C-alpha cells in the first residue's frame, strides 16, 4: 500500500500526464491563437496609442501630433509607459483566456507573473500536502 505522499504524487503525475496529453492535442491551435494576440490601448487623453503582442512586446506606437501643443516629455513618457502596461495586462488576460481550457487560469497567471510561491503551493496542494 502506498503512503499518502506517494499516492498523492502518483495522482499528480497522472493529472500532469492527462494535462500534457490534452495540451498536445489542442496545443498547435491554442498556441497559434495565443501567438496571434494583439491588443491596442489608448491613453486617457487620447493622444497615445500602443499595440502590443501576446508577450507584451511593442508592435506599434502612435502619437497624435496634438501632443506638440503641450511639449512635456515627462508626461509623454509616463503616458506611453502607462498605456503600454495596460495593453500588456490585457494581452496577458487574453492569452490566459485562450489557454484556460487546457491550463487552469490561476496556474497560468502564476507562471506569467513569475510567482514561484503560488506555483509551489498549488503543486503541494495537488500532491495532497501543504506547504
């Protein structure tokens, strides 16, 4: 008879194997959808527009010529950074939605955020233990 830790590890291994099979089956299509994600956000004043890809990479930056009426480099830089951040957050949300049928959203988000503590806690939960 297996100890609870061994049984939990086997159950988790089975869960991972099933998840990987599911990912493998749906992976190509889901990956293509996620890779194609593009999100555009516009600044609150409407003068800056930022488009990012699925990983938050800058694809396009548009600055309305009216920005020259108030030449404030710091304001412009802050506006670009804030708008790009909002676009990146929306892109990550969209990618998480695409992968949700395969990978639980909380797990996926923890990986995107680099949240090792949450990742390890969820792993411990699945193995039937606590962290």
